[in-house]
């Protein structure tokens, strides 16, 4: 961890920060107290002027999202998305395990500002420790009057209930998360008409916010949005957690100012990951989780700024950077990601259910030496039927470096299908020769 | 089956651009429907106009620009808005459609030659129209065991399934029976039931009809025919009296299946399984094709004595029996039970014969198991749409549509769940609609009218034993908000309770609110037609009161009854006392259907002659002198009247077996044998006579009924006219105070019972469940009874040993049994002359390891 | 077949009481059933169906969607080896192969002694600690083949029983909402505008929203 500003990770080195007493000793619940001295509207405005961008993947400003709830429609619900499962992503779990009160405090601030009737804290099923920490934090906070009836003696009352999942990546998608919280199969709803802000949990207005997003709120309310916007860049203020994994010297999770730090800083900086593992060189990296189109060495100097990364054809997504050196086989890496998407496709809509499975089957076949010369174009065309785009247009190829369009068009209900296509397409675009070689090699073996 | 969207009136027009032309559509309409109404069919699998869109199959993607650039959008989820530009033919649209079809075909087996759906398969058809020419898939397809039975009649082939969510959505949303669901995830997703819990829904057959591939097939139709070999006529189902529109599909003079037709005012395309598979009875073993008679004119219980006889001989025997009755006692010596199964025309013919020629008024189409004819004939009728009008309040008095009129149940359920209709359900125990009712109240037998008085604000001081006062209060306020306009769905919930209470309750509501309409929840196919045509004492065709018979009847009919005759209970009582010489059963089985078994037995024994007109030899018919075989459903043309008074055409599909003939013809021939000419020689001509004579049908010509525009039928005049039978507030029904050791008996119907037609229908036979003695769990302790324990239940009529079962929806101090169940005939406990029947219940002293002895008695 | 014990029915009802609609408790109740039996028996699913007011078909429909619910018995310890991208890059596949060889089973199966079930799982959010695995959803980081052998031995010897409960048990700390502290858990249709919003009501933006 570097020496930059620490907003959400400030207590990570304190072993028992998950206990209420320690949390209070280290300034906990000051943000909530500040909020309760303001009107709900003022709190909302404070968050809006902080331009707190969502940290779950889409990067939408939380203050604006809250404002989408239709006026005078009650009740409203808050669902905290702690279903972190995007490949390469590791931050929300730490926040829940090490500083659950910070998250709860953030959720309470949101609930106060927007008039929430009940908060559901949806923790991923596989995270047993996070569940224990969140549950015990909730128990302590209820006992101490931070949650429940007449919070801190005010007329603000809200219940916070921990819910826990059971293993399904798609549930991280906000409408699937709601379906799951209603006790159903986690299959996404169509948007329109089912935008959670209007028709969410129980068809009532619902705010879905990511764990890291909400964990920023106590600091913002304590220090003010002005202080917050002095960190990071103008369009992406504040800090952000990045997990850098793969072929680096020191993989780790780091909180850095957004917009001003670059990929190169994170991957090569001594205070961060210390470069590619010894004796190796960078081949490619995933800039924002398994769903993101891949980046290459020429992208290293891009700042960690959603708009810039988007303009370059990928996304910052969930703050997951996966670094791959020259030993990495592009086809194998693609197959492994595709197997993930195929296994995790919910099965609701045709292109994703059938398409991801077909793509995985073909990639597996290529790796097993059964590739066919037409397979590469087939992969691209199947991808196009899931996520129609301008590629592979005439003359498309490595010498035609137009960015992979992102976010993609989709024939599917949710972005999972296109997420499967994006890395594959970017990989074929860059390493078509590797794919061709694999196929040729297989043909040689089978002859 | 057409799944076209219903026509709508455009009230809020917007202009959209559809494939380059400007069209005006309703704002907010689904794009897929708007396009279809404008002649552009967008391919689809998951979308069905009668279910909520889910946008899952992605077949209906089209390129749409709503002002933010063109993109592919599912047209089944997109609502029309102004200036929308839609391109259903663009390269992008075509490629997306081709892509989706290729995906769907990846794992779809190519077993079309042996698939029942082949030839009428949306997947096949749309592949031809929109699919890729060849496959690029060289890998292994998904495999499942095929097919598996998910119910007695529905087979599921998961390899063929394209996971469109139609069947699962139907089960959950439409039927309310979510017994099938998706299981597993991703490309391993499958539809299935819970292990060992079949898809036992009354409506399961609809899933087969709406399956867009051959994944769901109907076991009864499996491998029976290719669609192009079928002869198809459109008709109306006559299994119950809802009047669902169907197509009857036959091959080689055999009906092979019935499919629902989307009739907007009635069934929305749905059918219940009893109706869908009821046609199986037509070809069932035991179906009568020749008249039966006895060698000697001596009545005997020996069924072997029934033998085939000629029509001439049979008619002669029947006519002789009638003549001898007339000779001995005059017209009152002849009585007729039944007729609700007949067409309107046949009913008219029989009424003309009985009332106009023979002169008897002892005629009742109901078997003591319905409601007083005056409620149906003397009050304005409602339509199903009236009862389901969004935002309205509908009171269900004592009927259980789920068990008797399943599609009416679907409509009411939909109204309550999706259209904000407040249902107030009042009946002796919880029924099918209870979970969807805004207020459900279950008064004890005998206390229905008291409860209704409490609701409207009078009597009983607002309290009725066992009913939550808050419910009464809530019902009162709902009714107060109606401006008096409401529909009463009135039926007969319990056969062991006098209908006087129902009539009393109806009269209370009718006098409290001024715009009350009645939707009768009577189950027999054409019971409304029968009552309207005069098949009840004191009634002439057209709801006309016998006492006020206009001149037209006396001039056109040879005779008229001298006075009001007997209803079924009266007829049976008279027969038991030897006052009926000739009893004619017009498709009726009083031994099975009349609530009081003992009285029915004594009546059949007491009548000198019994004549039966029927399709099968049932328990009652077995005792007849002569049996005249009648044509059945799909074997004769005509019209039928549904519960709304809607006149619906029936078409002939096949010919009757042997020499069985239409009921109207039997009436005409019997009249001829009696020396009288009914003057009726065709269905069309009979209808003309009805329309001339009956004030209810005066505007309805045969041409109008036959107009394809009117395939949903035409509603006959539903308001009472001067001279109509009148509904008058009855004297409160007396019931003596009940002692505290007794429990009041409730006897209710289930859809599947041991009735003749269910038993002859292969797909439904055996579905009747055994009855247990249902009682409120709170009564267990007081009576020393255990859930699942065996008890003796006894009335003054009889006694039996049966299992007791706790059921929270049974009010305390009452017990419920199912009528006509395979293990017990509750009719043996009931006295039809008691307004409230009571029983005593005693636990059997059971010793472990021993079967129940008759302890406790 | 086991059905929910009276104590677990009580816990189930407590969980249900925390939701505006009973069905929302479905997944937590399935976890409860799995905690009791180690897997989901049909009888338990029927119990859960009754508790939340849905059909057993809906329960299995939901249950089978989620990875963690087991429709047949599994080992006392379920070992989930991550082979997704970050772990793959640092030896996740090798670790899985070692696990297969050591346990003598393929992913998805259980050792004959009923002790271990091996699974090849997707990302479990420990990417900077690759390769990683979970035993009954408790983490082990940067696992080498030797580490794996030691974990197995410790599990066999019971040395980890304090940290790793039997399969099915997730959080050992249940949430408890003290009586009298519940703010307002009622079905959505019974909810009103929150008092603190109403107090600040003239302020339209607080009570309502912006243009969507």
C-alpha cells in the first residue's frame, strides 16, 4: 500500500477495525452524525457534488443514480451489492471483512438522504468471513443504536439486513441481484422497463450501490465534497481501489487517486507492484476485470480514468488489473475466460446461453488440436451475433487499429454476453497469428 | 392456433415509421403487436399476447431508432412512442434474426419427422422464413432423456426445448400453478418439475398448445396424426358452461384433439384439461350407438335385461309409457330431469314436446345441485368482462369457479392479480379463489344470508360467528365504493346446504345495491340455455313466466301446462311416493348427481317407468325401460348458451356412432309417436322459431350467429323483461338450532370426480382424488381427533369411517367432504329436505398394529 | 430423510421475519437446510417451500441456479480450487491437477471416505493472492502443492476444525435484530413516506427525484 490519500482503506492495517469500539475510536460514524445534522436533500446534494462514481463496473455517479427514484413513490429500498465476482476483482471482500462498519455507515447515509425503508446488504455466498464480520457489525450497530428505530435519537429509522447469496456471477448485475433477493433465479430483468430506480425490489424504487461506492460516503460526509474533489481528476474525483494480479512482482490491492495515476504507475511503480516478474515482459493486461477488452504495452501510460480508458476501447470496470507476460498463451487465456462466461451465463436469453457455450466449445476444440481454418472467422461472427459491432469489417486487422467499440451493442438482455465477446475479439485482433498457429499445429498433429 | 393480438381501438394515436411508411398506432402498445396489426409480422418464440412479455428468445429483435440512433431492440418489450423509426428488414435486423435462429438450432435435434409438432411448428416455420441456410455447428448437441412425462398427459422433450419460458410462465402467471420451473443454469438450463411432483394443473394442456416447438406434447395425441391430415371446425366446448371457443380436429371421422381459440370476451385461448381431453369420451367404450330396451315391459334391476332394440320399438315403448302416465294421472304423471347437456335447439324441442304437447311442467334441468332458476332468469345477467372489469368489485357468492368453471376461474384470477379487481369471496369454506380474494369470508352453513346482511350493514349487528369482523368491515367499505355497480358470481358451493340461503343473500345484495348483475356459476354445459328455454318449473322459452304466458305460446303450441310443476327435488319426492308414472332422464344421472342418494334411489324405484336419453349407460340409466342413444358434442350442430347468456355456435365435426341421433330429433320423433307434429325439422328452422317466440332471442337471427364476425357469439338479452320470471326475496330459510355436539356438513365439488364423462375420458379418468373429512385443525382437540386419524362420521342418514384431515380453510364447527369421490359418496349422508345437514364425528379408537375397529360407536 | 429440525424451523422463521416478503428468505433458508444436512434434501426443500409460501418446483428452480447448493451429498470438506484467470496465470491449473492426483478424484466428485469434495471453481475474489483455494468457503492463499498436502493432513487430523466448520456452515455469527429495535419491516404495500423525509417535505428534491 502506497502513501497516497487513504479514504476507504484507512483502517485496513488495524486488525480489529471490524469491531464497533475500534471503529468508533478511529473516527467511525462521524460521517453519519454530520449527515444527520443536515437535511436529506443537503446530504444528497453533497454526494452529488462529490461526483462519486460507482465502483461496481459501470462507473455511473451515485448522486445522480439516487435522483432517478421517482418522487413520492414509497417505499424505496437500498440494496448493497457485495456480490463481487468479476474475474480479477478483489476489493469489496476486503472492505466487508476489514471495515464493515464503514460500509454500514455509508449505507445509512444513503438511506437517510433518499428515504430508504430498508437496506439489504447482499454479501456474496462464498465469502463466509465477510458474512461473519458484517453480521457481527450489524449486531453491534443495532445494539448501540446506529441502526434500527430512532437512530442516534433522531427520527431517522431504518433496518439493515444482511442477505447472502449462493454462487452465481450474474447476480452481480443489479436486476439479477434484485431477482435473487426476491428468492428467485438470478436472471436479469429487461431495462427498460425494469430500471431499479423505478421498478426494483418488489417493483418498488430501489437503489443498488456497490460496496466500495458506499464505503466512500462516511469520508465525504465528514470532510465534505469539496475536499473529496481535490483528490483525483476533475471528472473522476477521489480514490479508487485496484487489485493488480497476475505476472507482477508484487500483486496487491491499492487505493490510488483516480484519473492521475497511470497503469504504468501501478504495474511498474516501486510503491505498487514493482514491475513484471523477473526475467519477463508484459504481453497484455486486462484493465478492468474479465469482461474488459484487453490492453497492450502501448496502453500503459493511460491514466486510470474511466472516460479515457473507454475512449481507448476498454473499461476500468471493477478495478481489476490482470497482468500477463509473454509466457501467457492468448488462446488458453481466452478459453479460460470464455469457460467462465459460459458457466456463468444465466441461460435466460438465447444469444448468450447458446453463444457463449458455442464459443467455449470452439476454443476448447482449437486447444485440443481439433481447430478448423474457418474457426477464427466463426468465432468472430458468433461474437457479432451476440454483440454486433463494426468489426471485423473489411480490411479489419492488426494494421487497422480502430478501437474495439465499448460498451458494445448487444442482442442480449444484459451485458454478460457482450462481456464474453469483448476480450475474445480484442485477443483475436491482436494475436490472430497465435490462433492460426494453434489451428495449424492441430491440423499437423491430426494428419 | 392464431396467436394474433386482439384488435384495439386507437385512443391515443402516435405515428411511427414502419419499414419506411408512416403508420398510426396506439401509444404504449407493444411494438410487436402494433407491427402485426399493420401487416408486418415479426418472428417470435417467447412472446404470447396473453402473457407478460419477457424478451427472452430475442427472435423479435428489430432495428429501432427512438431518437438516440438505431439499435436492435426486442419488439415484444418496446412500447410505441411517437416518431419511432422501425426497420424490420434492415441488414442488421436480418442478421440478428438469423443469428438467433442459428443459436436456437445448435442444440435442437433434427427429429422433425417423428415430432408431433412437425408441420405446425413455429421453429420450423420461422427457420424457413428467417433462418440461416445451413449450420456451422460441428460439435456435439446437448442430450437429455427423451421424453419424460411431467404429468399424466404432458410429455417433455428437453432436447427440443428452446427455453422460451412460455410453459413456465403460463403455469405461474396464468394458471397460478407453478409446478414447472427452470432448473439449472446457462446452457444446462432445463424445464422440469420437482422430483415426483407432477405438473398436476387443471390447465396443463395449454402448455402443449403454446409450446413453439415439440418439447411439450400431449400424450393423448402423440403420433396420432399429421397436422395436414386433420379436418378442423371451430366450435364451443360444452364440458362446462363457460363456452370456451375451440377447434375440433378430426381425422377419419374421429375427433383427435381440441385446441383453444382466442376469444377475447371468453377464454383468451385457454382451455381446462377436462374440456380439452373431454372429447375422448366420444369414442369411449360403452358409448351408445343403438337404442336399448327390455324384452318385456317390466322394470328390473337386472342390467343384462337391457338389450339392443330398434328405434321404432324404443320410441314406441317410450311413447306408450308417456301415454299410460297421461292416462293414469294426466300431465303431472310425467316428469323430466336433465337437459342441460342439450343444445339450445334440442332444449327448445324438448320443452315444446313436454310443456306444449304433453302439458307437464315437471321439468328441471338442474339436479338439485344448482341454484334457484329465478336468480338466473329474474335478475340482469353480467358478462365475464363485467365481472373482470379493471378496478371493479366482484362478489363471489358460494361458487368455486376453479372446480366447476375453470376458465372463469382463470379470468377472475387474472382480474384480481393483474387488473386490480377486488374479489369478495363468500362461501362455506376456502376455495380456489380464496388466495386471490381481497376479502374472503367463510360463514358456517346456514349463516350465509346473516353474513351478507352484516356486510351490507343491517342485521346481526355486524358480527357473524367465525368470521373476522374486520373482513366484514372491509367488504362493506369495498362495496360502498362501487356506486352500487357490481357483479355477483352466484353458484352452489355446498350440496348439503339449502339454496334458500343463497337466494336470501342475493336478495339482500340486490336490494342494497341498485346495479347488481348476476354471473351464474353453474357448471353444466348449457344450463343457462336450459333455464332460458324453459327447462325449469314455471318457465317458458325466453325467461317467460308460465303464469304470464303471452298469447304467442298458446297459439303456436298445442297446449300449455295448467300450473307450475315440480323441481328435481319435488319430482324425486313425488316419484318416491309413487306419484310419477313416467320419469324421463334427459342426460341425467340423479343417483350420482342429486345430493341426496337415498331420495334418488327411492325415486327411481318408485317411478313406474323410466326413460333415458343418453350417451352412456350410467347408474340411473341402468334402471331405465328404454334408452335412446343421443349424439354427443362435435356430432351435431346447433347453438349453446354460456353463463353470460352468450349464444355460441356448435359445429359438427364427426357423425354419431351407430344410429345415435341429435336430441332435438329424438324429441320430434317421440312427438310423432305420440301423434303430434312438433313442426321442427332442422336446427336452423328451430332457431327461427325460438327467435320468433322467445323475447330473449328476438334480435338474434341465424345469419347473425353464423357470421364469422360473430364467432365469439352474441349475448342474448340479459335483462328481465315484462312477463319474465321474477326474482323475489325468499322467506328466510328456517333451520333448527343445532346442538353443540354436531358439526355442519359442507359437501363441495372437485373438477375431477367419478362422473360419467370424466370416467370415460381416458386422460381424466383416475384423477378424481379420494376425499378425507376436512376440518379445522382447531377442532381436533375438542373432538379428540388427530390429523390423519380415522374417524366415524355419521348423519341421520348414514355413517362411514374415513380419514380426518386438517384444513385451515374449513370454518370451525363444520366439516367438509368432496362430492362424488372414489372412496365415498357423501350423498349417503345428505337429506335434501334439511336446510343444513349436520354430522357427528368420533375418533376411532385405534390400536397400534390393528386396523380400525368400529370403536366409539 | 431429514427435515428441518424444530430449532432450524425457529431460525427459519426468524430469518423470514427480517424480510418484507417471505420468499426473499428463500436462499438463506436453503443455506440453513444445507447447514443442517450438508446438502439439500428433497424433504428439506419441501419444508422451505412451505415456510416461504412457494411450490417445491420453485424452490428447486431457485436452488439449482446457484453453484453452492448441492443436490446430492458432498464431502465434509468441499475444496474449491480457483482456476480463473489470475490464478491460472500463477499455477491454479497445476494446483488443481495436484489436488486431483492427491485426492484421486476429478472435480465434482467426492472421496470414498466422504471427507473431501473437489471443485474447479470460478474467481473467488482473492486474485492478488493467487493461486488460492477455499475449504468450505474459508480461504487459503498462494497455495503450493506442499501447502495443499499440509492442508489435507490438517483437515484429516482435525487441526483446522476450529477455523473450518463442516460443509454447509457459512457465517457462524447470525444476524440478530434485538426486539424493540426493529425500525419498520413490513410488506411494501404497508409502507409510508419515511418520517424524516416528511419532516423535510417541502423540499421537493429530497422527497423526489430528478428527471430520469
